[in-house]
C-alpha cells in the first residue's frame, strides 16, 4: 500500500510540495522490524524522496498494542511535519471496511461508523495534524494488481495473516466468509460510510 502511495506521489511530484517519507519502527518483531525499515528507506530513495526513520520503544497500556503503536506513530509524524504540512497515508477501501466493522462491533455511534475520512484532522495529546487518504476509494486487490503490472517491489508483512489482533480476526476470519455471500461488501461499506459522513456534516450546518 505504502509503495503504491510512493509511486503515486512520484508520478505527480511536479505538482506537489516537497515530500518526505517517514517510517516508524516499533521494534516489535526483532530483526524483521529493521528489515522492513530498510526496505522503506530503499523504496523512498528509489523515488528520490527524503526519508526519516524513527526507532521507538512503546509502553503498552490498557489501550492495547495497536492503539499505542498508532499513537506513537502519529506523534512522530506530527513532530516531524512543518506547521502547514499534510500527512498523506495509504489507507484503502479494504482498510475502510475493516475499520467500520471493528467500530460496529465496539458499539460506535455515527462518528465512528462514518469510518475514515479522505481529509481530516487528528489530535494526539498536544499534537494536531492534517491527514489525507487519496487511496480510500481503491481496494487492496486493485492496488496489488496495479503494483504487479507496474513491477513495483513490495514486502509482505506476515503479521497481517494471523488472528491474534481484532483487525486480523476481521480481515482473515470474518470477511472471507462475508465475501462468499456478499462479494461487493467493500463497496457497500464505503457507500454507507459516505452517507453517514454526509449526514453528520448536514447535522453540523
């Protein structure tokens, strides 16, 4: 996903402000963590982007590993970005479906069930940063097929294939069954998210 984002940014870089790729290494997977960091560095350099890596140690509290890791990443992003900077991330339509299902199972209201926004502002403690998700309407399989046809190298994250974490349970155990009966569930989730976002916006006006 991130490699396809780098390719897209490189394609339009003449129309964009200066770009820096940022990688946060949680150091949770031994030598593999540093292998992934080096791959990210090589990918950024291949496109001629500046690259910054952070090796961080995270204290996991009651929020859990996923939430603590996310908070640590975004704080590093915020600390690195300039005042008028924009964080561009590679979340896609498959991520959106997982997010909505996860929040539904946790009993979220309309703000949560609206899923991720194309453009949003996130706050982590003292930090506030603007976030853009240009790939949110594209499925993971479409990104994979495009990357394969373009010959873009990627590195598989084996941690995505287990069922230990809640998101992996949704991705690898629940959604394969859902897709057997509702093969277009990703589009449906995305449409529902868009409608909820529009309703929330109307309520604020």
